[in-house]
C-alpha cells in the first residue's frame, strides 16, 4: 500500500495527512463534498443554481451533474475550483474541509490500515 502523504516530518504523520490518505484508500476523490452540499443547502440553492453561479464565476463547464459528483465525492476538485466554490458558497476554503472532530471520531478506522507500517 502506498501512503500518499505530503505532510511527513520527522517520522510524524499529521492527522490531516492520515485522514486524506484514508479517504484516498476508500476511493473518495475529494474530501469537501459533504461540506459543499451542507453549505449549498444552507443557502437554499439547488445543484442547478449552484452550477449556474459557478459558471458565472468562471467554471464554464460545471453542470448540475458535476456538482452532484463533487457532493458525492466521485469527482476531484482542483485548487482553483475549490476557491471559486468557497466564494460562491460564501465560506472560506478552510470551512470546506472536514473538521478535526470528524477525524478524531474516525481515528481507529483510519489507523487500522496504517498498522501494517509498524
């Protein structure tokens, strides 16, 4: 198994890196989808409306289907798409990432595949 981690320093892996790697191993293509859905719904937007707003901001190829795939974590998101998503959803990019609480709640499941490195 390859651990796709960029935050390794002095043999210490950050919780963020572990969580990202765990999500990657599960086949998840982004970790912000659930928060995108949450913020979209809190603004009362449909997926179609969000796609239209994203198109206006420069993501001209974004469709309702693309928004759905982002929310279902079956589509990757580039850095510039993340910035535009945050702008349209009126949140910071940091707010789109999972919380440390979520990481802490899943830490045992996250650690399980990593025990093979011990």
